[in-house]
C-alpha cells in the first residue's frame, strides 16, 4: 500500500478509458464485426474422429457446387521443418503448426480441421462441407494424460523423439524437464512429518466470449491484408508468412478489438486458412468459428496429473518438496510443463526441492496459453499439500506460509535469486484482513492459497506524436484486452506533463508501428508501457531542443517540468517557460514535426505474488459449493489504473473459481467432446459469485519508470487450492481432483460418511 | 568469476550433469562463445533464443548485449511466455 | 426460396428488411442492417451477448427469427444513448470500469436497462440473478454488479 502515488498527477488515477465510449455504444469493431466489399465466406470441415488416418479427401462434388469459389486441404500447404524457430510464445514448431491448422496424415482430435471451403454465402460453404468425402481409418485414441503415458497406449506421433528423456520405442511423452535445489533426501531426513499426495486437474478453456474471426484479402500481386481478433498481430503475420511461404512485408495484419483472449488468441487457427482461401479464390474471405468449433478445436490449457511430497519440521519450516507434474499437451507437444515446475513452490524459501514435469500428447486440441500457463495446475497440488501440513502441525495456514515465505535474497528452486518482491506483504495483509478474522457459520469453511508468476518483458515499439495543438497520439502495437490503452495514456500524460484527455492512444496494425510481441504474460503495461514512456521522453527531449533553439541556449540548459520547457537554472537566462502546446504550435519553424519513438526488447520484468482468501458454504445434501466471500491480495508493483488492475485480479480469480468448481471437458468413449457449448461447459455466471475484493499491494519494480510489475497472470494461480482448502475446512473432506462439482463432491462426502459410520 | 547455474534438464543435456560452475567472462556475448567451446551447443541455445537467462535475479527475454559483473549469478531457464 | 419482407420499429425508427426464413434477428441486425453492436458469442442463447428488447421483453436475438419481428418494436444497444447523451448505465460503466474487453458489454447494458425499468431498487442478489444469462469472462462481474446498483441509486435520486 503506497501513498507515493500522490507524487504523480495521472499515474494511479481512475480515468475513463479512451476506447470506452465505442464499447458501451456498440460501435467498437470486434473480429466478426468487420466486413469488406466483395467478401465471400469460409467454413471448416472438421474431423468427427478423435484419432484417424486420413486415407483420402475427395473434394470434387463440393467444387462443382454452385457458389463454391475455393477449397483447401493440407495439400495446399507446403510441409514445414520440425526445427524450432523463435516466434510467438516460446519456440515454434511449424511442422506441428501446419498440421494443427489443417490435419495432414492423421486427424488427431475431434474437431481437427481437415478441409476448408470458401463460397458466396456461408450456407453454400456449409452445404459444400457435406459434399467433401473423407476416407478415414479410425484408430484407437487416448484422452487422459496418465493413460497416454502407459505402455501400449495409442501413439499419436510414431516419429516423436522426446526431449530430456530417453525412451525406447514410440511414446506420447514429448518432453521431460527437471528442476532441483539442494538435496531432498537430506531435507526429508530433517523433517518431522512427511505427506505425499496425488492431484488431478482438468483441461479448461480460456472461455473468451468472442469466437475467433478473420477477414483476409489477398490481391493478385500477392499482397495480403488480414483483419482478425488476436492478442498479437505480429505473431499472426509471422505465422501466416511461414505457413504460406510469403514475405513478411506482403502481409499487413490489423487487430480488431478483441473480445477476450487470456492466452487463447496468441496462436492462429483461421488466419492462414482464410488467407489461402482468399489467394485461391481471388476474393476477400471472412471466417468465424462457431462456439462449438471454439470448444472442439481451440485452446484449452493443459490438464495435469501430479504427485507432491512435502516434509516439514514441527515448527512449520518446510525442509523438502518433491513434485511431479504430468501435463497433457493436446495433439501436439507444448504443455507448459516447465513453468508448472518453476512456479509450484516459487513463493517459498525451501532449501531442498526436486520437481519434474512431462509434456504429453493426447487426442485433444493442442493447448494454448491461458493466464500463467502451467502455474495454476502445479499450485493446486503444492498449495493443497502445504495446507495439509499446516493442519497436521496445528499451525495457521497463513502463518506457515509466512514462516516459509520467499523474500529478497531467496533463491528460487528454478534458479534465480529474487530481488525486491512483495510476497510477505500479501501475507501480512491477509493475516490482518477483516475477511480472515470474520466468523464462519455451519457448513462453512475458509481456505487460503498463494501464487507466483514471473511476468515478462519482450519486444515493444511505440511512437508518441506531438500534435500542432499540444495534444498527443500514442501509437503502440499491443492489442487492448482489458484497459491497456488507458494505462499507456496515463503514463504518457504523466511523462509529457499534459492532461490525460489530451493523449489519444491507438493500437496500430503491423505496417504502422514497429514490432510488438503478443499481449500476454502480463507484459503490456510493463513492457509496452516502458516503450511508451521512453517514446514520450524522446518527444520531451525534442521539445527541450526546440526551446533551446528559441532561447539560443544549449539543449542541456533546458529542463522539462510539468509540461513546460524551463531554463535549468537562473544562470541560463531569464526565460518564460514554454508550454508543450506553445512549442508544438511553432514546431514547423523550429525543425518540423515532433515525433518521439522507442523500440526495444524490454528486460527486467518483476515477479508477481498473490495470496487469496476464500470462504465457501457446502450443501451436504447436494455437494453444491457456494462462494461466500473472496479476497485477492496481490503485489502489482504499481497500479497505473487501479480500476483495471482490480478488474484483472477479479477476473482471474473468477476464472480460477470456475476451474475449481465446474469447468471440464467431457469426452465420450469415442473421444468426441460432449459439452462444446456454454450450457454444458459451465463458466461462472453472475449469480455464482460474490463480490471479489481485490487488494492492491505496491512494491515497485525498480526496472520500470513507474514501478509496474504486471497483473493479469497471477490471479488465476491461487483460486483452485484456496477453494479446495476452504471445502476441506468446511467438510473435513480433501478434494484432490478438479472440478469439485456437485456430483464429485457429493460422492466424496458420501464416501467420507460411509467411512466414518464404519469406524 | 561469473557463477552459472543450470537446471537439471539443461545440465543433463549439455554439461553431463554439471549444474554449477564459474567462468571468467564480462558479458553475455563472451559467455555464449566460451560456453560453446566448453559445452558445445549450450551457448547457441541462448544465442538462438531457445533458452533465456536470468542475471542476478532478473529474467532476460534476450540477454545478448548484457554486461556481467565479476560476482554476477546467471541461471539458464526455459523461455517464459504467458497468457 | 423467397425472402420475407419485414417491417419493424428499430431503435425508434421504422425499418424494413428482407430476410430468409432461417435468419435470426441477430443475423438481420448484424448482416442486413449493419448494426454489429449485438454480438454473437454462442448462437444458442447461453451467453447473452446479443441481448435486445423485443416489444419490451428482454430476449437473445440469436433465439428470435427475423421473420418473427414483423410489426414488433426492437431496441438494441445502438438505440440506448439519447443523441449525444449516454444512458446513465453506459456512463456509469465507463466511470466504474465495468468492462474489460467489451464484448459482453452491449448485452449486459441492454439487460441491465431492462432490469432497472422493472425494478429501480434491485438487491445485489437480484442484479446477479437477472444478469446470470449474460456471460462475462473478464471482470468476475464485481464491477458490473456495482455499476448497475450504483446507477439504480443515482436514477432513484439517492445520495450514495
């Protein structure tokens, strides 16, 4: 909690977002709202099988249907090398990517794209899909991560060579990773108690309300324009360029407003298909996923199967942790096993740790990022077992966390030694919070849990143009998912010394601003914010130079203060300060337009920690869990726009509550998804939740001019364990598998009752 | 001497299990070159972006141009993305 | 197949359009009348992003056929502001940051307006159950519920 905010005029204030009016009046253009003249419509044929060899595809009948303009299959995409290339989130395997956007030798999950059609109307395109004959040889499939690792499991990729582990013969294990610190054998010998448990989490979808949508238009000279909803227009450009073998300069991607992403829109599905269909048909092509397609073929994040073992002394000091995280990747490798391992016990100063992780392919859609990818899964295990230790030792669960808390100078199990971090502060606030001290009623329980995320920097470019009337335009390339235009404008206003409403931020297309990495990893306010501040400082430097020219003094003799150029000291001369608008108004005669610019690969992200408190009431008759009260405390570094910081925390917590209580994929015995809609895939609705009290802690990151760490990822890390711990506190029943939905919890309660009766 | 820490996976793949060592370099470019001589391939993984580095607790998306202090501590990490 | 010729009142204006039998009101608004403020999140009545009023009844436009709307009065998000003055709910949503990505916002606003017209003093529970048909994945609903209740208080003339 900082009162330092007051040293700023704009940073830390709650202004109306620049894109707000468009979004409350229906004017804002989201992915599917965009149309162009002469556009035709594309649809995708998807595999009805979880695992099948594609023996042949006959498109001749579909091609002869009136109104059909183009049909594509995997034959229309050149094959790609499996060599990893840097682009997008981590290293990209384009051999996998081209197979994910369009099945090649095999269909690997229910909903896997096998062909796409563009026709004059969507109805004709759909009719054409039914005329495409695909000859499948159906193979045995595997959905569950533990099943996929067993000997004799159906193998998705016969040629897959796992990294980090040697396995004879074909396997579904794509990767094995290990992290260790100290000596766990010694650590367990020192322990007074040792607990070992297994946990399981379901794969869950990001659940953005806006389905994927794109319009692509390729002209006869090979120039492509793509309008789509994405977290990263530059990634879309890179992926389409590679998949279609086009020069990057021939592709211009304009991001629409984006109706939620949470990581799920950092990849491509429709964009390369629409671009190729447009190329082939010579017409602009619009494609929109249905909700069913979103569930069957996009996202989700991994599900996991974990074991955790923990040792502690009687006084609560944790002496050792061992963990294993088996994460399902979907049909292609890429489960966030590394981050899962690295985040699991990162909030704690534990001397002896060994954690490993597996990245395992199964017949499901390939996972995409989802808020702090991997961390919520391993934290469910780690934060549940720490709760058991606390209970076993009779120590308050926040006190045991505080006793073991990581602080400045703690070496994390994944290697680095933390500099200034705010984890302990989140615990101190939680311990004294009115919520934590309030009484509970019958069938009610309270749980706490903590979480960690690295936060990231990455490439950001920004331009700050000073207009002739003294206003400014801030151009960045980071799609605004949750109010980042407002935070960028606040930082620009603060730096320039002009009013917030004189700064207009825009999100530019790939041809109008330098490269920007995706909106993700909690990086935009930190990294793009830093680029905007540096661009504003560049503009300020130019403004000072202009004042120096007018005054005939050295540029170094001019300082910028509160929106004015002023002489650095009385020695410089007696000059009236020149305002930004006055300098902007005479820019033409002092050297021309004033444009600040900055582009860099931003380093120095500051880690984020959170502690959540959750109260539940369990209905013993139905197993239904009601969330009574929820408090989320998080170190954000600095809240540039506190309302949108709170919003990120509240939204992440709500998603975590959905993951904890209801969200799951239901695959039938044939490997077909039985719940591809919001009625049966149940995300939290307004009546499921209480108010979510977001408590902002500000331990500034000294690598950012205003102290920003980042906020969006970590709020989804603690909720699953917080809810499970609260249920245990209410009922005495420890739920070790998600979701803790009414039928599952009721079964567990019944089992506990039977056991109790028998004793 | 700069202290280098490797995760288990990385040390198994590149250094035959050596997970901690010291090296005399004053920036990351020298580190990449020297590592490739001692443990072929390890330096390149930093250079091509497969791995990222933390220097004294800060994780770098790309540390190629960073200077190192004589007492710097470096950790090799998998690349971090996010939602 | 011949198209239906439909006349309705849309956001106060007499409006005519042609639609096929299978086109929903949402298709008509978005594709025929170029009003893209109503969003399609599911096309099955589960998400509420296409909430509109038809003859003063709150409905999902994806569950109503365009052809059913002959003679009806339809109000969409585009008709919510009065000229250049935002509806108090719209203004409050801006002031209290009750939106993040904004995709659910038009539907939430139309639904919330319908609530306040029926009940000018809803409890938190009433707001939560009324809006239970409008999915929002970004906000956790906290600021939405607060904004609706605070608008209701303003419209009643209560001092906060």
